[in-house]
């Protein structure tokens, strides 16, 4: 972070999200309370996307009520476009390197420091490029992707011993999920099979995510937990999903399946995918572990396109693997955007938005 660098690490900087995601109700309050205990200044970044959500008003209002100096910062839009009461606060727009140095001016004033203006034109160009790219990738994602799914099975095989079948208690994981949501006051809805308790099978919906727990055919607790994540407002939903899998599923959820909308198709042959992807060697490489798999060190992902059903179904999906402790939402959305740019995801001939 440039502000940290240009202030020689003397400041403790708290971010309420990864810079892209909108926080989640009272769960966000629980987290941000600690960050605001000693805070004196809050910069509210206003973008074309955030200005339309209404959440920035909620975030800023909470900080303002705690006596924090709230300063709106416009990126690609003007703070003058904000609604009351946030537009009553003195802010500034990022329109040049000089405007970026407002951060240091404000920090000097609030903390009695004397840092010199250090932001450059290169800093400004980088910030604007990142902002534009994130917006583009996010927009393309929900225009292209129809569904995002994952299934955590109670029966699995370890890589070290592929012939050794193991089982895990998925009911216990589902219990931990509900306990976590209750503890952090995150609202959810729960459906149970008629006449049974939830342990016979149930579905839970929270913030654009649906979890379905099903007992095994043997009737024990080694069933499955199926997950569906909405592609709409994906940043919010996937951030919460990562939080839940890290805290409730022991980081076991390491990949997702993406299906495109009906007007799009994937390039499906291994050789065609390789031919197209290797036009961008700085971003993509062949996976040594499996034909048809590819790696992106830059994005921290590995992926492949495959037929999930039988040969007649042609149910092609994009399987994306990741480290849940490191992955960011932008990694997933940028991958989809890049695959679309490189025509590995393409619109069908004569396809329309109503198809």
C-alpha cells in the first residue's frame, strides 16, 4: 500500500474489506469495531460501483457516529455525486498525482507529521488502471457466468494414498457453519425436510449463498454439503463464502465449478485451450500434473474446462482451484474476464441476451 510506504510504516491502517467487497451487515460491525477503537481518520472510497450500492453511507455513518473524521474520496466519480448526509463532508477526487498527495496532507494534519508529497504520475496511472480493471472484470462476471457451485463430500481419497478411501463428518461441519453464523449474528434462513430434523438433510441460505446438507445413503453423517454461490454481487457473496470455509470447513473448499449462461460456450478441447492460453505466457502456463489443466501463478489459480456429465450431456464447466487462505475475489473475476478476452469463453453465433 503506497500510503504505508510513503509514511514509513508509522501508521496502523485498517481496511474494512479487500478494497472491492461490500461488508456484511452486523458481521462487518463486529469486525470493524476493533479497527475503529483507536481510529482518527476514515477514507471512504467512492467508485462508480460503490456509489450505487448505498453501503458506503452505512459504513461512513457508523464511523462518524464513533467520532472518526470521515473523508470521502472519489475514484472515477465525483464526491459531489454523493447523497446527503455524506455529501456534507469535505472530501476530494483522485484526478492526478497531486490529488493523491491529499492523503499525506490530511495525515500530517491529523497526526502532526511532516511527510513530504511523494505520489507520482505513475502511482496515479496504476490506481486508475486497477480501478477500471476491477470494475470491468466484476461487470463481465455476472454477464457471463450462470452458476458457481461446489460440493464437499464426506467420502474422499487422499492424494498420497489414492486407493485409501476416507470419510469425514459433514454434519459436524454443517453444525459449525450454523454456530458461526449465530455467533457472529449473520442472518440466514434454514429449511428442514418435512417431519425431520435438519440432520436428515437441510438447506441454508445466507447472502447469495445456498448450502444444502444431505446425509449419506448409508444414513450416517458422511454425506455431502453442496454449495451454490450467486454470480450477482459475487464479490460480497464469495468473500463471505471464503470466511465461512476458512472458519467452518477447515479450508477444505479449494475449488469451484463455473457454468456460463446459455448464450456463451467454452472452448473445450485440450489442444485448442493450450493454443489460445499460451498466447499469454506471462499469465498462463501448462500444468505438469494433468493434460488439459492450466496454472496462473499471477492469479494464484489452476483451472481446466471439462465435461461434468457423460459424453452426451455436454455439461461443460470451468473448474477453478485455489488456496482459500490466499485467494481474492478479483482473482476469480479476472480469470473469467481474461478467458473471455482470449475467446476461450465466447458468445454463440446469433446469441442474444434473451437467448
